């Protein structure tokens, strides 16, 4: 279907917005009046700019507070309308959005509203313009789409139809199935916006927290399907009011917007892009470090052994059980994005890497060009919104080259700490990578929330607000259905220096007490947890005294849900990365979110020179 977006959804000047929209592949735009008023370009110049970019001007908006008013107010409203019609003719726009009135001058009289809208439609028709009447969720007398339709039906004019807006419909809890009772030819326009579910004033909710479809909690696909069953044939258009989007780079935001529409079309059965290829596990996590000594010491304490060296690059492979870490000492560590050691890439076990890449490309994910020699194993990667590289891997399968073939075995005497992968002399009981936690730039969190489910087919959990000593931060996890691959997406509480919050890798073990003891015995620093936490833990969960004493000794945190129990503890931070040791028992599905506040406070204390690591 034709794809459009309102200029209010993006940052920058009107000319910049039009360029970003065209570059992202949109067919048209809604011109938001304030963008035109603030532009140095005349309506004719805007029209030419859009034509040169291949964009249609699908809608001019908004026209407010028109209907159901006294005669003297009506005369002024008609004068306003004629001026707008003249501007639209110069723009080449043939449809105007009319919002239901919020004016104190309006009265609750559907007959009067219909009569006045009919009069406006007659005047619009004389200019070759149609009117799309929309119910604002906070309209003074008309606040639901079915009420707006009844007025349009009563007005009975060919130049007057209705505009459906997913936010105004779903934020009020209206049933979108009623849309099917509206004749398709009278649905003039469809505007789409998602939003997180929030208990707040609907106007403030709308003006600040809308997001692209797939980034919030609304069933946008169901509403689109109902509108199509009614016979709608117009554009799918995004109208997003969002404080973050209005400050972010317009080009990136426009690409994110297009990705949301492509994903929405797939969900609504309108398109069939390459199917998602859901990763089954982590193949590896890559850590970049110019100075590897602190990282090597920590990996050795965790029981990892250096088992391989890349044939042509300064890259090492470290293993324990099925957990693999790649240590890269090449350039790019000391960038402004992150100071090393830092988590820079994830390898994802993928049944069909080629199909996964085609899926990513179809949803506009940037494919990373990779320099490799003729002897290197082909390995495709895409860039996630925060810059993390995601490699599609198939490890150790005869039917596909394995990335591990690029690594020559390290001689035993050069193997560093430990005797090799697994649970031998050097192991501490780590079995695999349980999850990775990635801190997102504050203006990329919503983009990431859509990217991982749409591109990788991972299922999103609900977004959580977690307490930090310096404010709240948002967290949202994505995972495959089996729970064998999990990624937690976090955003720092405020923009600026706290965006550099360390990333972390969670390592699974079947016996966290034994693993924590071994790590500590090998010199690994574990994050100390305040005694107050354990006093409260005993009261909340009724744990035995000896169990509490062990948890307290090792700094192990505890949580439980209806499926099982979760024990976890943390290492000290090295550069921009730290490790978490986790033990899941009985099908526990979470990430220890109730303990996030404790962990963050303990890390801040350590940063300020508090108690030494145990």
C-alpha cells in the first residue's frame, strides 16, 4: 500500500524532513501546518521540492475548532478555511484534516455540527479539496470515531469523509471492529500511531508518548485489518508526536518509521517479506579492548581458557563450556561511542544465515561490509540501532562454514589460565551465555524495541521502569520462544555521560554457589551487596538462615516467579563491561528485575570507592 508520514513526526526544517522521508522510501507526506508556517519556502517551492523527491502531499493538517458553533464564530471559521484552501491549492494538496472541536464555543448538537461541516465541504469542493473529519480522543463533544462517522453520515456530502486515527481510537479503548460498518469510500484517511500503555491524561499521552507501530502496546495490525475489511484503499500514514523523535536525526527516524510500516504490513497480511529466522543461541560475544590485561585477568578468574587465535587479525577466542568470547584488540575501541574493554558484537546461532541477512535487508537493517581475506569464513553481519554488530552464525555444522574455522588452536603452553574449554581444571562451572544486556542511547530505545522483534523475530516483554540512584531507566527484554537467546535493552536515565553505562554478559551455571566460590578463589572480584538487602530478603521469601548466610557471603541476589527461582551475582566492572553469573531453576523467565536497584546502587558505590570487591 501507499506509505505516508506526517512531517510532525520528524526533527528539522520542512525541507530536511522531506529529504529524509523520500530517502527512506515513503510515497507521500502529511504537511503539518506549523512546519509550513516556519519554513522559508513558499507553498509553491514546497510543492516543487516534494515533486522533485517523488513525494505526494497526501494531507494538509490540522484545521481545528470548526463545527457546532454560533453564527458569528462560524463566519470567522469559514474565513480561516478559505485561507487554508488557497494555501492547499498552492501546495497541490487536495485533502484537509478537520479535527473535532475542543472549543468552549462549540455546543453538543450533532445536527448543527453536520450542517456546518456540510457547508465547509461545499466550499472545499469548489477548490477540488476533500475533508477528513477526525474525532480527537479529548474532543469537547465528539471524541470517538463512531460518533464522528455518524456526523459525517448525517452531513451526507461527497467531499466529506472521516479520518481514522489509531491512537484516538485505541487510547479510549474503543472497539476497532466497528470500523467495518463504515463504507470504505467514506474512510478518507488512516493515521497510525502506537503508544506504551500509560495511566495519564490522554492529551499529554498523545502529545508526548506516541511511537511507531510495534514499539508500543496497541494492536495496530488488528485496526488496520478492520479498516481494510471496510474497503479502505488510501495510504497507511504515520502521525507521531514524540519528544525523542523530534530531537533525533530525521534520516534515522524516517528509516525506523518505514521499518515499522513494513513490519505492520507483514502482520496485517499485506506483504510477505522474507520470513524471520529466529536465532537459537549465542554463538559468541565480542569484546574490544586496546589493553587486554585487565580483561584477560577477569576472563581467567571466570574460568575461560584462550583456545584460539585468528589467522589474520589480532583476535583471540576464549571458551568455557558452550560460552565463547572473542577478544578483539583491533582499532575502534577508543571511540566516542564506547571506551573499551567493551561489548561490541554478538554472534547469533542462526539456522540459515543467508535467509537471516535477506530478512534484515528487507527491513532496512544496515548490512556491515566486512574486510576478509580469501581464507576467511564468510560471515554476514548487520548493525543494531546502538551500533552493536550482529553476526549470523552456524557453528560446527557440516552443511555451513563455521566461524570458528578462522581460529588456529593455541598451544597448551600458550593457553593462558585454565586447561581448555569445559569443566576441566580451569573451569568454574559456566555452561553458556544466558543473556546480554545492551545499554541503548536515549534516543534509540524505541528503535531497538522494534528492531530486534522485526528483524530477528524475537518476542518482546513489557517495558519496565527500574530505579537507579540517579533516576529511573527503562528496560525491555526480547527473547526467542525457547528462552535460549535473551537480550535485555536498557536506556540510561538521562542523556549525556550516563549513556556510557557498561554493557554486560550473563553467564549461565548450574551451581552458582560453587561457581562464585571458584571465581573468588581465582582472584575474581565479585560485587559486594549491602547487608540490608539480605535482612529484607529473609523477611520477604522466608529463606533458611544458612542459605541467607551463603548468599550474603558471595553477594548472590535472589528472585522468584511463578515458574521458578533465580540466583545471580556480578563481577566488578572492567572498562565498559562486567559479567553476571546466573542460575535459573524450574523455568524462571525473568532477569532479576526487582534486584536491579540493588545492583546499580552497589555499582555506584564501587565507582565512588566504597567497599572493596569480595
